[in-house]
């Protein structure tokens, strides 16, 4: 039943398609029931991995270059949470429906549960952990949440904040209704939409103040 | 490679859903192979036909010049059925081999035509025709034995001439009857699975497994029909069988051919007063 | 007509902290992504587990072969029903043993009663291996008859969802058992006309003279209404992580209650609760579905033991749909009589609740109680049946039963207003409870009563703020659009009593408040403890709330559910604060002489009234440690719960330990109330409608934390709106499978489905029966959110469009097209 | 075999940088390859473990498949252009606003940021039986679970259903048909340019596919001729939720008026059948007639001729009738509408 890629086929593929710009990544995920599993899970073993070299990626996350051993079928949300320890990105549905996993990729909000990590090489990923200044000053949108006591359980919060940050980059001065559209790819099951919107509007205001300053 | 396609039903059971489509090619190849083998046999190995008995010249003289063989009704049935069968086979299998078109409607309409024509044929053959003429009798089996023995170089009595239908013809009819009934019965049930004019669609008439088996049977019978049709067409165009083929069009065969192949005791043809004129009613 | 955003409401005029906004202590961690929910923890050597779910709605495993799965490298253990401990009996605080229900839900089963029920769990080095192992498992089921729709199984020869029957039968002194309830064929006659059949009920009660009520009515309406089954679908699935250390199991999971979850875990694991450490600092929503945890959390715990390694069980959204609980849908019918002025004369109510296969949800019973309180019928009969079906298990969801009762009743009230030519607010107002309003059936000849009710005031305030009269007067139809406005009453139980408060004034002068409340975002976790700071006159910045870990010495606390926390725990906090104050005064008296009464507490000091010597809190704490005994926790108060005593013992010597049980008097049952107002705009050519405005006015007693309250009032309103606007379950009746598995099928409301400027208000009238005057708010708005939208729709479209919720454009369009209701009247799960 | 969902099985990930390379890879892996554009549809199939390609060919690295270019006769949009780029592009907004409107109503902002125009038009059916992995016709089986005496088929087809009653859920497809767009498809035998409506396939022709793409085929670009640039457009999508929902029905039309008469028109609907339907009979009937509510009314009635409702989707008939009516005759806006 499982689709294991025989090594011979992998090599053949690599050989036949050796032109330089041809393939940016060839080797299969190669998990299945092989020993590769152990390699993946013990991702601390990065250096001694006998896995194919191109499973090793350098990712630009929150302004830092991070190395990770990433399976081909691995989603960005998984890599962030389980390989890079950035658990602020939540998995609510894993199906691009709830938005809890929203991160910025090159400043644009994406559902990280539905992005293969191998497709974000050379891109800039920003998660909730990367918003505040290193000195601890919160991002204006984060500050908006504090100001307005936005959100209840907050499982959706990082996704909402990143959606707002992404949206505000292109629409710095939205109306309440416009911002609601900008945030509409995120679901809040506490249904705290009114307070969230108020907090995000406050965030937009904070952001305008900061950028004016 | 299995000969069936399986699927997991919503309840987690493995159920067959239809035959594997490569069987289409198996059937085509089988038909062609038969054709080649038979043609080679006929060309190189078959001896002259030898018969015992048959009509005496006197008897022959009393026969009409054209011996009636198939009634108009029988011929209509045959050709309608043939048209339906070809439509069914092409609509069923062409899309499977890559020729895509809106096939289902044609398929079920042809299926209805086939079903009705077969129903007609069953009634007609049972009540208006010599019902037993198409079934192998003891003489057929005995003659078949004799022919095999003689082919193998053993001594055996000469086989007799045929009744209305040679044994091969009867066997073929038997095969087509089985496969035909299988496709028709399953096909009629399958009409509940699609939208037709006749009844509300209800794919839950039977259990998933029963349906699966039905589709498999329909498919197996269907591909068998490919082979059978190839064989049938092949015989129809073989030179020595052409008079029989022609009789399916015009309804009769020549007195000579009748005398040569058939045994008037086994296929009784009413003598006519003026053998040069017309022919008696066939059935 | 969008109403102007309400002016900033001012609360807590006589308080420093109560009624004021403040950033809650969990907020910074949440906003920076540092807050850790169950799935955010990592343990060395952690395995992952995946579940094999039943593909059949009712069956038995007749063949199971695990060998190929177990042979896979990386597969560490497989857990089945055989590995589960027998469910333990439970012992109440009063020492009464409650026998375990052997027919209740198990974490894993070989006799699945709904499609999606967990059969077994595989622990492996990663999820990919676990998933492939599951695919290698050979499993076959014997198929048994199943029932999805309560009415189907109540029919004389209808299928039973369980081999033993289709309802729970109460037994004296033993756990309930599954039995059979079938109605007669003739009972089903009304179904032909779309009316609910009403055969033999399981339970019934009545009060007042029903016949006279109907006889004297100017108008009698008899309406059948069907409400949807709706998943809680908390955004955090019920993921759990477990590991064992020194015989103790450490469980990370999302749960609404911290302290109250231990009991369930102890029972399910058949372990002493002292051997269980629950870590649940952040919970991604509950809405009732995680009130006291969930049984599936024991799967990783038992697997961790079997595999001798930590196990993370990540629950997928689809699994959450199956095991994550849902509100029971009702098939209900109410006959109500009205006097000319709209006052209800009698209510005859019948409710059938779809329970799923396991433990009975209390919704059916609560529905009658809430209707009896909220609409104050002078005579009422309530009958109910809770029917088992082969659908995912139900559980309490915000305003369990109350919401369904309100949703059955509200369309009738609106219809009556139209038929009697009455104003909708007026008909709600005239039937509203007030003061110590009576509710429920009589017991020993006396009906119970509420602590207070100010719903009429809420309607008055709301009508003004919503500009109700203007809106009613405005034109209804323009172009292809038609507008409608609706109001709804709403209420629910809002408080319990008798829990403990506990805090320590530390030698550094800070106050460590021990909170056994769960953190699911309502902020009651810290809000209620503002009372401690308020009473002691301590700045909030000097208070540390300790929460979310049962090894951190927490006091006996109510279940964080059912809107009881704010009420129960402000009382407990108040009691503990008074104890702390008393102890400070005593310490001062012991230190400086005089009597405790001569000392005052304030400004982080205890000082002699009128000036003089004082001790800072830090000094007092050091003094308390010197004094020992009751002051530093070495002698706990005698009447606190034994759980609290254990915590006090652990805290003893760390400072001034203040602890007390809430023994404040309490006359009546606490309820909170909401008056809801909604406006919709319907496009008659498409049936599509938009909710254009909404206002909820809450009577929740004293407002503790306005922003948190606003989140609850509007958030729970939206939860109710979801029931009106689209949330539902759909099953395929042939296979008994859930086919609405995704959010785009079950349709929880999005931010664009609700008005961008919703409004709320709170009366801020203290409840007279509790020291701070605060009642809970989680549940009360839900029925109003749904009822107001439904009533606005019928205002726009008339009475003949819908007879069930949710109402979608398809319903509206086909009914308008046909000129009569075109919805399936009774069938569940359409 | 027991079934498990929500774990994406392993596959080989190939990320070609050019179309030529992609073609080679597709030729090499043939039916084993799965083409991923934005992935918004692909991930569902993969995570459910229902489709198990050995090879995933990710097209996101192919620059030549992206971008919006003005051409001599209109505009060409690369198949891999993100929906949000389509929505925001000045040329599209200005001249082909119909497409921008349609694209803006797709799912949610994040999905529009990742989903592509090519992916949106090529997406698979959303029938909940099919998506549950049940062995229906579309999945290669022999049954339609939605059209049974008890099937739940509120979202399903009212027109041209043939065994399968699933619908095409694309929002941009009808807009492209109305704009008379041409689809450029690279096949192993060469490049084909076809009318938008010929890109889509109904179940009567191929019950397992929504469009003409077969293994080795690649949708390259969509060309919109200037014929309908700046015409009078109408797009309306009906859905249950106001974001992240598939259409219950949508309509797209482009109309040229000469004074108050309809000089020419193209109109299409989707979610009514397994492929987006161009309503040619309606176009022919209203061409030359006055653009008025009465014409709209007649057009609406004509549009739904032959519609066959299932048990739960009868509403789609008046809905389609009224949407077509509005597309041609206009909407009566409420006086109070903001």
C-alpha cells in the first residue's frame, strides 16, 4: 500500500535530470517504514543524518537562518513546530480552513499547514515569535491585543495577528469592515470576533503611530 | 494484476467493483487467436468433410430450389440483436480504451433493445419455432465423437449430416445465451444505478457486495461477448459458411447447400410441388 | 440602520479594581506565542500515537490482526480496549459511592456505536509510521443495525442503536442502564403533517392548571421545531501528551477545569488522583466539551505506560468532529396559550433530544426548566425523551438544553406577537421573570426560585439603545430586499456555591493567589481574584495568579463550565480575602497589642485605625510564619475541602496562608439573563440574508471585567447565531456516516457572517444573594443569539418559511417559491 | 486495510524550474505524477491518503507559468499566477473586472494568496461523498452516493448530471468563459489552445475528470482576448458562509450594449453541473433584445429549462433563474443599501 521509492529509482532520477537548474529538489521524502523515520524524529541528529543531503534545508525564519532536516511531504507548520520549536504557530485543522497556522511568507499571510517546507527555501518566514522586537517591545498589533484584551482562548490568536500584520502592510488604514475582510481567513471558535476586530483596529492604529514616528 | 478491481466500501469492506479493463484486450486477443488457429487448421489440417447419409437425389429433387431457413421475424430479431450488441460493446468498451464520448445513454437504450429483442426471441422460439432445433441432441454428440476419433486417425463411423444447425452453431448459441442472459439480467438491474426513464434511481437495491459481483458478472460476460462476437463474425465471413450467413439475410439457402450439409431427416423441409418455384415458409 | 457604537460603558463606580479593564496575566504569553497548549510541549523520546476509527456506525470487531503492524520498525505499542482499566466507582465529597456505569463511554472499544469511534491506538516513533501501521492492521466488523434519527428508533419496529436498547433507564442505587423505549404506531400519526409525534415520555413534570390556561387563552399556538446538532469544534483539538515518572502520570491536555478534571482522570485511569499531575495552563476553547477533561486523554497515558515512553496524541480536526462532543439536536413541540396582552397562559412542551450512544446529556431536562423560568408560564407541562443514536456522543455545549428550549419557544412568541398585533419587545417583556422568579416543577409543593432577575430592565435598555421603535417603523421592503428585526429573551444557570479560596501573602509582600480555575480564555481564571486585591486594597500588580498545574497546590474549585465560575469563585475569593484580612488584623493585634478590630487593612499594610503602627504585608507574612498555626497554613480551616487542605499543607510556612470556604448565604438559584436584538436583510431572489446588526444587553449582576464580559456576551451570542445561520451535521442515512466532516460543511460562523459593529451592554445591577454581586455569563447569551436572528427572519419573511434551524438560503428560496414551508419538517440531520 | 486520514504519505518532490523540465518529468512519471499548483486542492487528497502519487511535481518554481502580461489582443495570465495577484492587477481590474470579482470571492485571503488561477479552474469536485474517499463513479467505482433515495445532495447538480451529480466548484471558471478566454494547454504532442468551455469535461464524457488534463498535460496560461474588455460585467456567487465557502451557484456575464439593447453577451454559471455551463441558448435568445428586467426574466426561465432537481437541491433552480435574470436584467438594489 505504501509508496516507497526504491533507491534505484531515486538515483536514476537524479542522474537523468542532472541539469543544474532543472530540479531544485529530487529525492523522495523517503520516510515510509524505513530507518529514515528514526532520523527524522531525532531531528537533533542533523549532522549525522545519513538521509539524502537535500533533506537538509536552510530556512529564513524570523530573520534567522535555521537548518532543519525536512521530509519532502512535511508542511511548514510541522517544521516550525516540531523542528524549530516555534510552537506559537498552531495547528487547528491542518486543512487550510481555520487559519490558526497563518504565518507570513515574504510578508504575505499563508496557511502554513498547507505549504510544503521545501517550497519556502529562499523565502522569508515570519511567525508570531518573530514579531516583537528582540528587546521585548511588542509589535503594534500585539500591543493592540494587550490594549483591548483581545481574544479568549487565543488558540487562533497568532494566526489572526499574522493575518492582520500581513494585511496592514498593504492596507495601513482600513475601516472595520475592510479589516474584517482581511482577517476573514481566520476562524475563532470562541467567536470573539467583535473584540478581536477591535483589538486589530487598535493594532492598526498603533502601527500607524509607530510608522509616523 | 488481478482480474477484478476492488474498492473499500464506506463500511470498510473490500468489495469488487468491476473487472480489470485489461480483460478487454484479453478477450480481443482470445477472439483473434481463435480466428488464427481455426483458419490455420482449416487451411492446413482439416480434411474433406465426409458425411454419412443425407438426402437421396430423389428426395432432393422434391425440395424447393431455395430451402427456407430463417423467418422474417427470426431474421429481424437476429439483426436487431446484432445491432444492439455491437452498440453495447462499442459503447461499453471504447470509452475504456480511450475513445471518450457520451456512452451511457446509448448503452442503456441499446440494452433495453437487446433485452426486449431477447424476450421476444424467447417467446418466439418457445412457442412459434422448433424450440429444440438449436439444442444439441444425442446424434450431435455421437457425431462429434466420431469426428474427433476420425481426426485422430482412429476408426469411427462416418458422422451424419447436420440437422438445421451444426453442433458448433448450437454450442455457440448456448454460449451466447449464457453470456447474453448474464449481461441482460445484470444490465437491467444496473439500470437502477443510473438515471433512466423507467424508475427512480436506487443504487441501494442490493448490498455493496451483491452489486460488486453483478458488475463483475456484467463485465465478464461483456468481455466474453467480445470474443464470441469476433468468433461469430469470423465464421460468418468464412467462405464455406457464407450460404448460412446469406440465409440470415435473405431467409433461405440453396437446395444444393442444404443437401450437401444437412440431413433431411434431422431437418425436415416440406417438399414442394414445383421445386423451381419459390420456397416454403421457413421458421 | 447601523446603531452608533455604544459609548464606553463605565462600571464599578464604588470599586478600584472590580468593573475595570486590565491586561490579564496570561495575555502577554498568548500574544507572543509563548503560551503552551498541550501540543506545544516536547519530552525526550516522545512517541506519537494515531487512532484507528470505526468505519461502521454500529458493529463489533470480529477479526483483528495486529501482527503486521507490530512487526513494523518504529511501532512501539498498540492499545486496545483490553488494556483499559475497569472504570472505577466514584466517591462524592459527601462520601457517597457512585457505581461506575459499565455501559458508559470507553476510551477505546471493540463494539463501536458510531462511525469514527476510536477502536485502538498505535504508538510509534512518528505519525507517519503510526499511520502506516494502522493501514497494515487487518480488521473486520460484524455489522449491527443502526439508528441516526431519534424518531426512527422510537418507532415500534425501529432499529436500536445499542444491542440493549435506545434509552437510558434510571435505576435506584445503581448506575443507569440501557433499555428500550418504543412508541405505538398511532403515536406517529402527527408526523404525516410535520408535527412532532408525542408518545410515551421518559420524564415529565407539570405545575399549574394547564387546561384552564389553554381555555382562557386568546390565542393557542402549537408548533414543532427542530434544532441542529452542532459540534463544539474547539479550535484546539483534544490533543494530549502523557508520561510517567516515579509512578505518577503527567498529563498535558486542554481542559476547562483544572482541579475538577482530576476526578475524572482518576476514575478513567482507576488511579488515586494524588498520582496524577495535570498540566493545563492554556486551553484552546471548551464551550462545555472539555468541562472536566475528556476520557480520550487516558489513551496517551496508558500507551505511555505500555510503551514506556512519553506519548503525544495529536487529534486531527476530523477526529475532533467524532470525539469532540456536540450539542444534542432537538425535535421539539410546544403548545402555548396567550392572553390578549401577550401574557402566556400555559405551555405544554415536548422535547426529544438526540443523545448519541453514550452518557446522557442533560439538555432535555434543562430545556423545560429554562423555559419555565424565562417565560414564566403560570401553568406548564414538560415532557422529554433523550434518545440514544449511532451518532457521535453529545455533551453540554454553552447553555445546554436552555438554548434549545429558547429556540423552540422564541418563534412562537414572535408568531403570537404578530397574530395578536403586539410589539415584539412588549411580548417578551410581559413574560419576563423578575425578582425572585419561580422556575421548574414543584418539589414538596414548592417551586424553586431565582436569586434575582432584571430582564425587563434589560429589554428597556436594549429597546432604547437599539432604537427599536424607529427600526420597527422603517420600511420593510425595498428592491429585492426585505428587512426584519427580532428580539429574544435568554437566560441560563449562572452560579454555584461552596468552593474554597486560597492565597498566600509572601514574605516579599506579593500575594500568590492559587487558582484552580481552568484557563479557556474567559479570564475568570484571574478576574475572580481581583476580588482578593480589591478587599485587601492591594495593587493588582502585586498579585501573582498561580494556575494550570495540579501540582501547584490549588484550592477546591468549581467546574469551569456552566457559567458558574464567576459567581462561585468570586464568593470563594471573597471568603479567602476576608480570612486573610482577619488574619492580618489578628497578627497586627498580636504584634502591637489591642484587638483585631482596631486594625485596618489597606495600602499593602495592616495598620491601627486612625493612625499608628503598621505592618507591611511583607512584615505580616514574616510574622505569620513565625506565628505558625493557622497563620502560615499549618492549621487549615476545618471546613475547607480536603483537596484544599492538602494544598494548604504543602504551602504551609511560606507566608500568611489565607483560605476559606464560601459559606455565604444564598437564597435561590443564580441565573443570568440576556435581552438580544437583531436585524437581518434578506434578498428575496436568492434567499441569502445578512445579519446587519445585533445588540445584547446582559443582566449578569456586578460587572467584574468589562472587556472579558464583552467577549463572552457577544461571543456566546455568535455561537447561538451559528445555530440559526448554518451550523449543522449531515449524515448519510444508508451507511450511517458523518459526511459533514469539514468546517466548510459544518459551517461555524466566520468574522464576515456577523455584523462588524456588534453591541453589548450590561446592567451592572448586583445580585443580592452574593457578596460581590457577580453572576456568570458563559451560557446565557446563546439562546438569545439564535432566537433574535430567527425572529428577525420571520419578521422579514413571515411565519411560513422555516420550522427548523439552521435557516439557509435554500430553505428561504424554496419556501418563498412554493408559498409554504418546504423544509423537511422532522428528519434529523438534513 | 484500516483507513487513516490526516497524515500525508511520503512522495518524491520534484521542483522543476522550467516548463520543459516539468514536461520531461511528467512524461517520465506519467500516471505516477501529481501536479501541484497552489496545493489548496492537492493537500486535501494527499492528507486524506486517498490519492497516493509517487511523485509530486510542484510547479511553483516555474517563473514562466506566472505573471500577467498584456498581449497584442488582450491579456495572458500564467496558470500559476496567484489569485490575489489576479484580484489586485490593475489591468485585470480595469478591463476584465469580471475575473477580479470572481477571484476575490474564492475561499479566503490566505487561499487566494496561495491558490493559483490554473489551480482554481482545474480543481476537483467537492462532493462530500467523493471527498470522503467513497468508491463512487468519480473515484472509478460504480455508484453515485449522492443521487440515491436518501442521498444528501443539497450542493449537487441540477443540469447535465450523468450518473455522477457532483458540480464544478470553481468561481473563476464561469468568469473566464464569459470573457471568452482561451486555455493554453501543453500536451505531450504539443501546445493546444482551446476555448474555455472546451477545457471542462462532464461526466458523460469522462466521469473521473473535471477537465481535459491527462497525465503529462500542463495548463500553461489563460488568454483573455480584448473582445470583452470593459464590457458590462456581472458576477454573483451564492454561498452559505460569507468567506471560505464553495458556491452553491455562481453566475458570470459580459454584456455589450448598444444604447439599451444587448448587442452581444456571454454568460456562464457554475456549481449547477459537473462543468461550468455556458448558457448559449440564453445568449442567443437575448442578443438584440432590450436590456431590461423583462428580458432578464425571460432569460432566467430559459436558463433553467431541463433542470432536474435532486431531493435537496430544488432551490438551485429558482436560484439559477434569478441569478441569470439579475445578470441580464440587473438587480433591484434596496434603497437603504449602503
